[in-house]
């Protein structure tokens, strides 16, 4: 897309077969099975035209949920600035078709108030996020983590007040231990600000949420959105034959080369063989594997290129997993 031309959305973006939508817990919100995440590839260091190309391709193919946080970039805040520019120049007319999320809780500023889940951190951060994104409100505001020291009551009351101020329509929780999630949900429910959704890391190699979180969300009427379905590129074909020079592992971008062990590569190759037998790429199968769970509302992808996004979206047309395939995949993962 020529970013200097006025964007005209694909008129077929909601046609049958373009995107599937799942109801988010016990709510009136349906989310696309695939959401677009802005964590790493939409920052100030990235080429704006590339970011815009991914954003327009996503929207043109029925992706309506855009996942951000205050410190996404790099540098911190720049992903929201990129979104704000794209929104103002191309997507303002489509605001009512979009679910826009942001979060606060991890490192953002220097000093003792620049991270954590205090009232000061959450409210100040949201105000600055809205300014960067050129928005009056977000659809979902997440407490990005339980920080281990802020009382749950303080964090949750901040979320209650944020909803009542009109700066967020819904609230969500992310990266909370199951017991603290239970406390948080009880506090919010008692004040009629029911949490819409929980966001957690979930993929073939990271399955902790299967122990309690998925069932807890279902029991509490919350949706669940999974981030890192391909585990920062591990569950793609990228590392089957070494570590590419431009990969996250080679560059040390939240993935260390020491993690690419011979044992892991053997697993990835075995999983890739299963994917080939299914007529899919490893990334497509990994995304479809997460979506096979009925508790999962949406998976968040963070493609580096439009081509990677196209590949991920093919998972929407994946064949159901047979019992034999599930057993084989679990056997591979248990090695």
C-alpha cells in the first residue's frame, strides 16, 4: 500500500470464510480468532510503511482486535505512537469496528513508580497511552501483571475507576498467578466491573495455563487470549537447520541462542514432520493447535512481514486435529 494514499478498506473483510469470530466469555463481544499484536515489530525502529502494510492487510482480512501496551516498541511507547499515526491517517473512520487494547505493569519509566501495578502507574500510563494513540478510550485495558507487592485491592480499584471514567470499556488481566487471578476477579465482580478477558502465554512449548487458567477463565465467564503462539519464532521452520543471522535468537531479542539446544531442534523437526503430513507449515500448525481449545477466544500474532501474517492466517482453514495427531504431538513434546 502507498501510505500517502487514503486507505479504503476491503469491502469483503467480513465475508464468510474471511475470519472466524468467537464469543469472549459471557459477554456480547466477539473477537477474531487471530488478533494483531504490536509487541516487537511496530516500534520506532521499524519502517513505518511496513507497519502500515501489516495493519491494513490485517484489517482487510477481518482482524479487528489490535493488542498494544505502554512499553511496546522499541523504544517504549513507540508502538502506540505508530498505531496512533496509522489510526489518525487511515483508520479513524473504522473506530467502531475495532477492539483496541493496551496494558500497564512492566517497566516504562525510571524511578520507583515506573513499573508495577499501583494506582499511580496504571492511571498515569493509560492517560499517556491514549494520548499516543490519539484515542478517547480503549476497548480493553489490562493490568499487565501481578507485581508481587501492590495489594490486589489497589490494582483492581484502579481498574474499576478507569472503567467508570469512560477511558476503558472493559478490563482484562494478564500474567497473574491463578490464586491472585481468583482474588482479582472476585473484587471486580463485587463492584460490577466484570473482567472481560485474561491474556496468557500459550503454545506447544509453554503450557502452564492448562493447569488452572483455562478452566478458571471458563468458570468465571472470561475469555482467554493467547500470546506467543509460535513462541517467538521457535515454532516455525526458522530454527530447523541452525540459527539465522537475522533471527531473534541470533540478535538476543528476548530469545537466547543457548535455548536452541539439539534436543529442542529434534522436537521441532518432529513437529515439522507432523505439520508437513497435515499440509501445513509448522507455524500454521502451532497456531491451529492453540485454537483447537474451545477456551481460547483469540491468538495474538506479531508478524515481522506481511508474508508471515499470510502464513499465520492460513491456520484458520486448518483441518481439525485427529486423536492420533494429538497423541503424537503430546508424545513429541514430552520427549
